[in-house]
C-alpha cells in the first residue's frame, strides 16, 4: 500500500481516481491545486505524487518547482505535447500519463516507479557517485560507478561535453553550437529533448537524474552528487 498525494482541480475526475486507488488498497490525500498540495506536504511525506498540470492558483509546474525533488512524481494531464512533457521532466517529474488513461496502466507505472526508487535507496544512490567515469567513444557508452549507460551519439557528446566542464554552467546556445553544430533557434527544443532522454537513461540504471543539472535561465551543468 502507498500513500498517494493526488493533485487535480477537476473534482469529478479526482473523486473517481481517488476511489479507484483506494479500492486497490492505497491511501489517498487530495489537493485541488499546487498551493493546497504544498500545505498538505507540510504534514506528511507521500510515497508518490500524481499531479495535474493545468490548475488555478499554482499549476503543476509551479508545484514541481517548489516541492521536494526526492518524492517520485507522475504527471497526469490532458495536455499531450512534447514541450509540456520536456518541461515536466526538466522540473523533476518521473513519468507522464495522458488523460484519459486506464487505472491498470497507471497502477503498473506506479509500481515500476516505486521499484526504481526502492532500488536506488537500497544502493545508496543519494550518496556521492564515484568520480571515476569512463567514456567509450566506440559505442557511445558511459561507465559511471560501475554502471553502464548506452547513449545515442548526440546524447553521448552532450554528456561528455558537460562532464569535461564540470563545475561550469554551459549555456544552451553553446551546447547547441558546439555539440549539435547549429545555432539555437527561438523555438528549438531538440537540445532539451536530448538532455531529457539522457536523464531518463541515467535513472533507468539507478543513477541520479541530477547528474545533469538545470540552471534556470542559464543552461546546464554536470553536478556529481
């Protein structure tokens, strides 16, 4: 059984989902917006947050930016576009489910996410990652703390570029120009997508996504924990 914080301003949807989750044996605390959710979070630590995006007062992005990043979050939203998903992942969301969805699918995703969290905690991922990182230019793989992640060529080049400049904040324009070999367009999100995909691959081998740190308004940096 998990204690879930469900944040959604649609009271009909919220009540139906709450009832379905409780029937599966979960304890559910509800909030109608980000501000109410932050108030709830002062009094308990949920095992997982189910979070809508479009809400009054404080939306889902505002809550992601304000809450403890250690709590796993699944975004549940009627909005289904690349830009919104990328923004959610950048702010710390772990998964994204588009409304309408089946309860069975949501439950499977919750179990998978909690399993990853439990493995990470058991292996002490929150402790400092070994600084000995090996890059393999032949197959675009990186060996970190005895764990191997295989990236695409572009993801590999981006990660290596950030690692070689650890401690520095690298602007998106520089990464776009030096690694993607083109100028950064106003509406170009290719760079963000590559960073988001790399973070997910790091999480899949129980490494912290925050190895690639977002510096709001500036760019990205490598930040070993």
